[in-house]
């Protein structure tokens, strides 16, 4: 998979999209797509201008890793308070589907990581264990990704959540958790345009102990 390193390059220089636009004349829409790696392609002339402006070689502008991935949402028909995001990960030697479980929690649960009552929803995302794949291989894949691709990967997870759950379904079923990890009843939470959602990734301390990946995100629906 090939992505641009544009977001990292301008961050290292303390630049914003507006600064690059004013200096190069490249449209803000194009620059934003390059920064977020959401575009389908880029013109040679655009890359030429940016390499000159940033004083870099072509090899510094693009990042390549030997992985290709796709994401899709899958509803959990056996539980009201969780769903799945399936990561189809391809290399030149294998192709596997990894299941990320998304669990919807009441933010006032005893173990919510923030002392903040302004959140409407707490979503935890963890890798499901399976005999079909190695969890170590999945986290090695994440660890191998350059910063710009890690950002793209986690942003795609957020986009999948938004389009399939947060925006599509304004009413979310959550559960409250007690000190002995038992459910004390499902509860419906209704989201609006200003609802704050706290998302935590891979909560197992043994996985995230070195802070190699994203640990949490805060988004507004």
C-alpha cells in the first residue's frame, strides 16, 4: 500500500494547510486529501510543487508498506451492545480477516477512564481472539506502519463507526458495568449532533504498554 507522508512533513515544519496553499497555489481540497490520504491519486505536477516547496526528494513524499487492507462493518446479531469491524489484511503471502469488537458502554460506568460527565457514549475496540489468526501478527502489522499510515488506519476505523453506527443509528444500546464486571441492565442512549463520544483502543495493558498505537480518541457526532 502506498500513502503520502504529507501530514507528517508539514507537521515537522510547523506548517498548516493554509500555509502550503498560499505558497504553492495547490487547492486546499487537494492538500487536505493528501494530508488525510483520502484521495484516489495525485498529479505529477502537484507532487513536483510540493517536493520543491518542502525541499525533499520524491522518496520522502511517499510511504510504502507491504500490506493492503480493507474495512467493513458487521452487525452482531447475538448482542445489542456490540458490533464488529472486520479488517481484511493482505500481504504477498497471505490474506486474513481480523475481527475488532466494538462494545458500547455507558460512560458513567465505574471504570470510565475520565472524570468527565460530558460524554454521551464510550466505545471500546479490541481484537477478538481466534484460532484463524494470530493476535501477535495483527499488532506487529500495526507496529510496522509508519506514522502517517497509522493515522490513516485509525481514522478509517472512526469513519466506519460514524457511517455505520453513530450517524446511522442515533439510538445506541449500552450497558452499565459494576465492580465485578457484571451487566446491570441495558440502557438506550440517544445521540445528537453535539454528542461527545470517547473511543478507547486495545485496552489490554500488555498490548498497549509501549504506547505504539492510538490509545483513545474523542469525537463529536
